[in-house]
């Protein structure tokens, strides 16, 4: 608990205790009433039957009808003690209970109920039990006042507590559920007033007429929400399929052009940030830009290797071949019915502001907005990255080139906004790189214990864990390599210093023999791949594992880098006994396996949130008390 949350909960609890003490003293002087006990039982029992509002962290319940009926018939004290007991019972039945939540769940509803009941009495001008000596307009006004005060205190206090606990805005927490709770509370108060009527005990005739309507409404609404939930789950499944399609297409590009993997991921992050800064808020447009930036070079799958990986400047003929990747990429993505406009971004990311680009020669604002942003970011990152045929340019020189091309190649507004954001984007990139380096240093530990290392820092970096991430990575490698005839594999991870490869995991025949192996980055086949980030096919395994290769009859190996979120974290090497080496389809499978391992490393298991977003308001929150307080996960 933060100091602010501690102070806030303390104030609420102290106030709630005072209210409960006063209510207990009043009840102690009130004659025993069976209807009062019945209302309390109905309140607690019905609070377990709630309906979650689809798509919103809010729930509705019929139990508030009995709460308001208790206020009207038996005064503030009875209703206050009832909701306090209900809050205590709710907290006692929740998992991961915490004392401050339990105390808040008792105190907050007591404060809300006690205050609302006295507001009703003040407006209706009565100090005794129901019925008040008031005309119908005054009674309606008193009911509205009671509901409003109950709603404001109940939702407001809980929203503040949730916001302090999760370090977010109280208004953002409150507005997600306020409308639904307001309607629920006013309907409950109105039904309670009708059920009580002008009697000093519940009007059984009115209840007999109202109860079937309440039950029917509950059943109908629950059925409707179930259907909506199913539809939303279906939409979520489809969305996950689209994201999986994007990921797998990105893997396909990586297998062909792994040298530019970090470039593509940076371009994706920068493009999305610039688009948001230029006012794009539509969720589908942002998803299109995010996916388009990641897959803008998907058409390179159709570019021959001798052109794609040429270590020199392209000839005119080479350039004409390379230009086809934009239209080919668009055709590839057209086969996937994406729910957002990704194809125009991929097709037109090489168009120019003055119409001199390709493939369609679009001019100015004819070029899709996402493609205009992508073109600027893509150019800057390419200029400031090393290429086989030239060294990277400084940021200052790259900015000069962008400004010189502004209005000719690129949208002037996009160029200026991007240049303005460069310092902030690079600062965020440094933080992300630091995080990636830390993640890379943990890869060995996430997969398995390396064993004793020659340096203490390496031993500390190789701490083991039995978490699901390591299990998934090991199982993935073992399963896929088992499909390759007479093959063994080793996953090497880069140590924290970045100068050694350590064995993170090896398949059965190599498992015990390579435990203590260390390869300097740049040495051997795997070390060379780590240094150059390029796949080597069908090399001599003796360069990696020496005499062990001859002992096990290993005659070939294929090595490929493993990237996690654009950063190199290790090398996957598959060793085989085939004298002729692995066939092309096997080499491609090894490349895909390496990228899938990278995806596993990039996506650690999500940690549970501190608490559910309740206030009567969270998925999975149950009970009347959930409408009044905090509930744990």
C-alpha cells in the first residue's frame, strides 16, 4: 500500500467505524422485528446473483432493492448494519484476502448507506420510520436524492481506492461503470419505494406484482449478456488469429532477411508513435499502421537471395527487381481478410510526395497516411543503420537528408513531426534496449542451468528457473528437432557481457556433453552467427564442438540467430549426420524454429494485476458487497 492509499483507507475505515457504532446503538434500542431480519437475509442472499455488463467492468444486482427497502422501513441503522455484514461476508469468501480490503469493504457501504438514508429523511421531512408525511413530488425527490448520494459515495470512494492502488486516474476508473450503476441504483430505489408503499411493513400485494417483473427482467438480461459475451469472445478469438497471422508472416520475412529484423521492429514502434502524435486515434487505423509497419517488406519473400542479401549497391536491374516487393507484398496480404486497411500501407510505402515513387506514382495526399509516415521513419532508420555496402550516418546527417527531401519525397508535416519526436523516441529506444539486454541475459536462466562457469558474473547470469517460459522453449526445440532425421540441437544464449555464448539447452545426445561449453562471440560457427546475425547453412560442426562432432558422427550444422523483440538473444544450432548437409526445406524449418523460440522469449507470462477492477465493477466480482468495495483477484 502506498502512503496515500493507506491514509485514504484509514479515513474511510475510521468514519465507517463511527457510523457502525452509532447504528449499533440505535438498533440496540429497536424492538426485534422478523421482517427486518428477513430483509437482511434477502439482501445478503440476493447479492450473490449478479450480472456482468458486457464489455464493461461493471455488474448489476437486485440486492439493492432490499437495501433501499431497509432504509425506508427501518431507518439508516438497520440498512447500515446489513450492508456491513454483507461486505464482511463478501471479503471472507474471496481468494487472496487482504486486511485493508476487508476493512474497506465493510466501512465504505456502511458510510454510503447511512448517509443516503439520512438524506432521504431530510428531504421527506421525517425523523421516524416509513411512511413519511410527504406528498408524492416530495417523495419522488427524496428517492432521487437518496439514490444520488448512495451512488456518488459508493462509486466515488471505491474508484478513488482503486485508482490509488493501481496508480491511475479516479475519473478513468469511475467513468467505466458509473452509468450502469446509476441506472441500477435508481431502479432499485424506485422498486423499493413501490414495494413499501404507504405502509410501515412491506406491501405484500405490490411485491407480488413486482417480483415476477424483476425475475423476468433478470432472466432476459442475463440471457442477452450471455449472448453478447459469446460474441465478444468470438471477436477476441478472431483478433488473436489476425495477430497470429501477422506474427507468422513476420517470421517468414525474418527467415529471409534476418539482418534487418531490428530495423523492422524499430520502424514499427516509431511509425506508431508518430501517427499518434499526428492525431490518429481510431483503433483500427492504429492497428493497420502497426501491422503495416511490421510487414511492409513482406514482398521481399519473392526477391531472389542474390539481390536481397547483396553486399554492395544494387544495379539498375537489381533495383527493378527489388521495387516489385511493394506490390507483391500487397498481393500476399490481400489473401488475409484483415479487419483494418493494412494492404494500402504496404503497397504504397515507397510512393513519393511529388509522384515520383512506385508502384502507382501517387501524389501528395493520395498516398495513404500510414504509408506517408512509414516512408519517413523507414528512410531515417535505414540511413542510421549499418548496411553491408556502407556505414551508418549520424542522426544529424540523416535529418539533413530528410529535410532536403521534404516536399519532394515525403510529406512535410510528417517530416517535421518526426524530427521533433526523434529525441523522445530514441530515449525510449535506449530504455527498451536496456530491458532487452536484461532479458537476453536471463535467457540462460529461463531455459536451464548452464552449470559452473569460469567467471562469477556468468554463473550469476545462468541462474535457473522452472517457469513456463523455459518449459515451452525446451519443449518447442525438442519436438521440432525430433522431426529432423538424425539431428541434434543446441540453443546458445549470449552472456551478460555480450562476449560469450553459453549453452542454454541441448537435446538428449548433447545434453550432458555440452553443459560447460563456452564459445566466444565471433569464434566457431555459432559465434560467427552471433557476431554477424546471419544464418550459416551446412557448415562443419567441428568448428563448434571439436572432437565431439567426430565422436557422434556429426558432419553438418546449420546456425541461425534468435531474436526477441528485435534484439539478438542467442543462436540456435542444429547438428546433423548427413554428409550432404541439410536440404533447403530443413534449413527453412530451422530458421522458423529459431524465430518461434524468439517469440516465446518475447512473450513472458503476464503477471496478475493487483486487484480486479471492481466497485461492483469487475469481471468475476460477485456479491452485493462487490458493488460497494474492493475485491481481490
